[in-house]
C-alpha cells in the first residue's frame, strides 16, 4: 500500500463529512471514503432512500466508484474508511473486492458483520475499529433520536 501524508483520523473525518451529507438528505448517516496511494479515489454515503434501493449502502457505492476509478475489480492496495461497522452484505462485498484495509468508527451491535460467525472479509484484510467511534456513533444516535 502506498504512503500517505494524511492520517487515518483525517480520512475518517472525510467519511464523517459524507455521513453528514447523508443525514442532511434524511438518509441513515453512514459515510465512506476509499483511499489508494494516499489519495481519496471514492466518496459515498447511504442513498437507500434516494435510490429506493436497500443495497445502496455507502460501502457498496464506494466500492463501485473505486473499481471504476481504478479500472479494476480488486482493491487490494486500498483502504476504506467507514463511519459505522459494515453490515454483512457490505463486509462480503469488501471481501470479494479484496479490500486491503477496513477502518471503521463505531460498532453496529444490531447489524454489524462481526455478529456473523465465519469470515466475510478477505483473509488478508487488515481491520481497524473504533476510530473516532464516539463522533461516528453520535451521528447515528442523533439521527434516530430525531426520527422518534
């Protein structure tokens, strides 16, 4: 993987910006960015309401954008930063894409992939969790509090 002058915290901040865009659009506030060689190559946030598509999660949209940017279906040299732990669908897609590294903020105790027994991510994928977790979690809490 390429060298980056920015830190994981910086890139998670960019994912948080995407999550805030989602919230402003009345979407579940989850954001993602994919970085390759120190450069953001994809940005996305949840768009399930706008697209009327239950699969339009931030990670899924970001994977497609990154693969299109690179002209490749594997993302072994990339890192995804996502504000909330990926769900099983997204984790499996990250596994199929052979994402090099997954960094997520807050865990998802109801729908996170870690609830599933077995391996969804690629065996070589490095996982970092808890980065800016309270900031990521508070976006979700605030969003759902306003919904109730």
